[in-house]
């Protein structure tokens, strides 16, 4: 039977190391290319006294490509 150790407060150096690790992880993460193309954009603007109503409609096409090197579940071998 294991006895849980009391939780200790993380040291400043531990917190800085975790923070730096998260920054490094973000820098190493591969960014995917945007697979959308804007077809048209329509803006309608109506002013009534002190109020402006602006309606914007954006029509886009989104392409769904299977990523090369990924399996059916979307995971890679590496």
C-alpha cells in the first residue's frame, strides 16, 4: 500500500522551467496551412442616429485534404 506524499509547493525554478518548456513546445509545433479560400465578401451598413448596424457576409470554400503520412485515425507513425 502506498502512502501519498504531502503536496509540495513548486519552486520558482521549476515554474520557470515548465514555462520555458511550454514556449519551446509552441515553437516546435508545426503550423498547418490554411485550406480555405474566400469567394466573396458583402458588407451592408445602415446608420440610424447614433447607432450603426453593419452586416458582413463572407463566403468561403474549405478544402478537406487527408494529411500525407497519417492513418485513418489521423495519427502518424512517428
